[in-house]
């Protein structure tokens, strides 16, 4: 039985329509050209909302925590370790269950729609942390015995853990859905458009919004929550999943309880090739784990928040143009080969930034040199970023796609948690010993100057 997408008039295509017009298939889903276009449009709109929502937390919270007097070690624990633990635990569970879940809504959308209100609420509460601190201290003598900064940091940590918990449900299944609803012959082109839209959303945020992060945190967080609730909610209503066959190769009991855990590890880690792939992305994540502190390096080099946002925005716009052309090469060359070449050149590019150990320039000069360096790096990142997800789609089993992606994320997060905490301790130690000038190490180790976009684009 084929599930046909509606025509512009709202009626499902008849057999005569299917025979007279070219259709495209993905599993039990069948699309006309119009239906395919509409499905692409809704998924890309979802990516736009999702990217804006996810950009807010990692870009603003480090500034807020630093302003509250939070140490680098505690900041690493809050921003790196806590989310990493969620990825190691919640992500594998959700991915494992969604691969085997069956409902009239599909196997991915229910996990998104059920957790969406809680995710948006926790995001808005992070923005209201100062107000909540004041409210609590007015009504509790015990809480008044603590400094307002301490209570605010605690509230941010609690709401961030809540946010990361519910965001795991979305982040774990949204990208898996592409493999279920996008016809295989359009995957590379769709991923190119996906990268372009996500990059464009990041560019708009960095250019127009990020410069207000210091004074309008509340409004930015609440706005992101409302946009995500409405915008992404529409995606869940408009995009349809097809019918899935029963889970292959196991009984229902094999996916529950301790047997389910055993099945997960046996299937995900028994093949050496997959383990090597997991390690490859884990090493990339280890470099990115210290990227939380990159913004302080830029500030130490004399850049304002407006200049930092403009560098990210301009590089993102360049990325959009580059990705449009790079998507062509992903189909022509093997995406796994592209990822390997990109890793080699990425390592070489990061060594260029060692020059700032010996040279310090005025902020305006550094702005232009840094911008030029980032623009050069965007072309390589465009190629690697476009090839990353199609690589997983080619090498991971489709019936266990979410499970294998989550196994990779679990191992990657294990390294991220360890390196994230150690990096905070290391930076605090260097700061104590040498009293400043330490953010260069964070910038170099993170690789963020060569790969300026969110690490979620590189699996």
C-alpha cells in the first residue's frame, strides 16, 4: 500500500494521476513533484526553526555564566558534561526505541511532538533565570542567605539539564526522519539544501540578534521558544511518515529491559568498521569540546560581540553559496572519502592559528585577518559538512539507522564529557599560573576558527 501525498487541491492523487505523472518513492511513500517540493519545504522550515533554537543556548550561556562569576571548570561541567551525559543515556534509548516504534504517526514524529512543550518551557525558563531568582529570594528567607549569582547559576544549570533532556528526543530523531521520507536519489541534494538553510538561519542569528545577547537574553530565549513551538509544530503536522515493516531479526522481548541493552551493544559495537567510524567522529568532538571558551579568546583579541557575530554571519553566508556547489561533488565522489580528506586538511589548517601565540594585533586588524581565515576554511567545511550525513546514510543499516547514530553519539559524548571537564580545569590552572592570555589555547584546541558552525552538522 502506498501513502500518496496530497495534491495542491488537497485531494490524494488517483491511480490515473500516478500513471500520467512521474512519481518518486521512499518506502511506502509516493510523491508527485509538487508533493516532493512541499515535503522538502516543510523539512527545511523545520531545520530553520531548529537551528535558531539550538543556536541560542551555546552562544549566550557562556557569556551569562561568565558575567555571574562562574569558573571555567564549573562552566565546562554545566555546558559540556551535563549535555554529554544526556547524549550517552537518553539519545541511545530514544534512538533504539524509535527504530522499533510503530504508530499511525510514524516512528519519529511522536517522539518530537510529545516533548516539544517541555523543551520550549525549559528554554524560556533559562531566559527568565534572573527574574526567577529575584522571585525566589523575595519569598524565601533561606534562599536569601545565598548570593543572587549563585542561585541564578543553579537555576540555569537545572533548566539547561531539562532542556538537554527533552532536546535529546528531538535531536535524536529529526535527522533520522530524512532517511525515512526523502527518496534516495534526492538525499544528497536535500542535504545540501538542509545545510544551506541551517547555515542561513545561523547567519541571520549571528548578524542581527547575537549582538544583543548581553542585554536582551530574556527576550531572545523566549522568542526562540515561541518560534520553535509554532514553527516546528507545523512540521510535525505537515510531514507524513510511511508504513514500516516489523523490526527485523529480533523478537519483541529482545528490545526490552536488559535484553534490549544487550541487543543495542551487540548490534552497534560488534563490527570493527562501525567502531572505527565512531572513533573518527569522537576525535572531532574532542577538539570541539573546548569550543565553549572560544568566544572569550575573540574578546581577549579585542573583538566586540557585534564583530564576533558579523564574522560568523559572513562566513555562514559564504558557506551557503559554497554548499550549493559542493552538493554536486558529494554525488560524484564518495562522501566517506571527502570526510577523510577534510579531516586531514582541517588539522593542518588549525596549526596556522599558532601564530597568535607570538603576535598580538589591534582588534580591527585581527577582525579582518580572522574573517579572511574563516572564509577560506568555509569551502572545506562546506564540502565536509555536506558529505557528513550522507556518509551515515550509506554505511549504517537503514532499519537500525537511529540506533547506530546514537551509538556513535554515545561514544562521542563520552569523550566530550571527559575532555570538556579537563579543558575547564586546564584553563583555570593556566590562568592561575600565568594570569591571562590563555584563551588562545582554547581556540586552537577547539578548531572553531576553521569550522565555525555548530558541531551538530558534523556527525
